[in-house]
């Protein structure tokens, strides 16, 4: 176990009033002039300072994230204030424990240069640097998602990105996908409501969205969902103000987060959990592992756990935030997966995209390096920065006291559940009484939203329909009528009135 502070990793000694060097550390002759043959001659390739500078400049950019490309990150601490040891043996969740954290907030569909205030879900990713290894919670600011099976994820994201011909974003293909993949209804209703554009990153909640397992010391298992509730209260931006800010300050959310921390106004969230006993899942009214559904808080009330505080902005955005790699595959003892099909797909996809984006040794980069000691037989590869003592073998089994797996210290099988049959199966999950695509969206629109919020919902949706073609346009109105008949009818009327 190392005592180094995650936010200080990779920080070089002060370079004030020192000589400029190459990347190899050799002082260079000039910052301003390259070597020429005479006053108007050729530039020489033997000018190592020039070549070193240009060659590295050509390689400054790494591939941006396919999703969540635009974001902001900050360091902080998570402190456990309650006792949930009856539900999990995870060391970082024991009473009084304090754990360093890296948080990253992001816009899902936009590129790195997109505006912060577009209507889109926000990523809410946390990396806990625990004494038992890194634990990542890779969630959103919504408790649900658009689809329930990872096989649809590439198609969903393609519909949110750009057309292949003009490279323009297109509401027609978004509504085409949403109205054909009707499990999207709950998330779409959330997206076009007020919380579809949070006022700041500080004033939005964060959710695991997926169900996970907690396992206690007795081996008892519980299904859980994480709710990070902002202590500032939820705020939102009206569409017209969000549009204005997108033009005058496209970095609005990032700037607000950093300025607040710089001023000492540290944002905080209270972690609250929904906890379901393992044996109640099969008979629950909805499939508890369907990410398009929420669990009723009347059935499973929120249980407070601890406090997340962000109190340090990055010293180098590229190193500490752009190169940060969050993955739901990073678990610790006491936490496991669930049968959520989106989650199980992400468990593969996230580390796979990190290896593509950052290289096979991405977990050796400063923001991803765990505080816990790393002992394994992975070695070499591009950009390897760490290595074992020469006496440690590079294979297992071995006769030289190399590392050995330890089931008692590991997360075990990363989650265990009854699969309900051994035959391969493709289709809808085991049926639950209220497993349909529109019921929870209807409750959100009709029972949670006020009349003023429904007015804004209608306006927000109608504002996207100008370029939507038939038969998709008619399908949009039918889709919303299935969510709420009155709202769907209002949308159709308001849209047709706007054409007069």
C-alpha cells in the first residue's frame, strides 16, 4: 500500500527558472529559433530541440471517448457516516472510513468541443481509491437508461451522433430510434423534463442506474442501487437559457465546477442506497435488473450511507481527467454484479475501449493507478511504466513465491445468481407483473411533474420536431400518447399550430 496522494501522481518538481529541455532532459539552445544553414537556408533535422518539440506536438491528442467525450473532473473524498456493515463487507464502506475519490461529470452524446448545456443525460463517474483496489461507479444523473440490452447500445449511440452524409446531428434519426425502441420511454420522458438540462454539475444527482450486489461477511447477498443526492438541491436550465449559454459560454458547467471549488464552495452529495433482499427480486412487480425501470422508494426507501465532497481541481486536465479510465468492471470485495444485461455488456466494453483509447497499460497512468499494490503476471506492452523485481517470475504456477490468487481477499465470482436454466436464451427477461415500457414514464409525467413542468416538457419535445419526417413524426405523437394521452395530443396540436 502506497501513501501517495492520487491528485499528485505524475507531478514533476517545480520547473520555475530552470532551463528548457528535450523530453529526454537535455537542455536546448533556444525556445524561439530553429537552426538554419545561413540566414535564409534550410532548417536542419539535426536540431534535436525542434524535432523533439514538433514530433511530440503531432502526437498530443489521444482518441476522444466514443461517448462521454466532453466533461470535467475533480478530486475529493468519500466519508462513511452510517453503518451498512450488515449489507456489505467492502472495506471502504465501513463506518468512519474515508477514501480518496476522482469524479468525472460529462455530456453523453456530444464530442469534446460540444456545449455543456445541451439536452442530454450527464455522466456521473466516481473512482474510489480504496485500500483493496480501485472501485468505480460509472453512472449517470438519471436512475434509468434508454435501452435494457447492450446489443442495442452501438445502434442507440449511432442515432445520437451524426449522419454519415452531412455529418450533422439529426432529430429525425433520434426519434426514429426512440419510437421503435419503446423501452426508451421512461428515460426520454426524464430527458425532456426539467432535469434534462441541469443548472450545474453541482446541482444534479448521480445514480448507479444499474442494480449491483452487496455481500456481507456472512456471505448474505443484497441487490442495491446507488443514489448520490446533491446537497444543494436539483436545479435546471430552461431551454432558452441553455441555448443562450451554449453560444456565449459552451464551457459553462466545467467553469462553474472549478470556480466553486477554487472559491472553497466545495460541492457535496449524500450517498443513499436502495437495498433489496436477494430473494425478493424474482417476485418484485418489475424486473429489478431492467435499467429502464426504477424501484419504488415506497418499497425500498433510501438508506443514508455517507458524504462525497469534491475539494480539489485537476492540476493537469489531460493527465488527470482526459486519461482517467472508469469501468464498472472495477469491483472490490463485498460488491458484485447483477443480471442487468446492460451492466454485463458494459463490464466488457468499458475496459476494452480504454485499452483502445489509452493502450494496454492504461491502468498504470496516474489517475488510474490504484493505491493498493499491483501484483500480477502482466508485463511489457506499449507504455509500460511499472515492473516487478527481477526475482518475481512472469508466469504461474511457479516455484519462486510469486503472487497467488486469494479467494478470501477477492470480490469472489464478481456476483452470483440463479440463471433460471442452462439453455442459451434470447428474449425478454423473466416476466414481472408491471414490466411494460410506458407505465413508469406515465407516472413520471402525470404524477411527478407539475402542470408547469408538463408545459415545458411539451415545448421541449415540439422544439425538436421541425426536421422529423413522416412516418416517424406520427409515431412520435403515438409514442407520447402511450406515455400520457393528454400530453401526446397537446404535442401534436402545438406542432401543427406552429406550422400555420
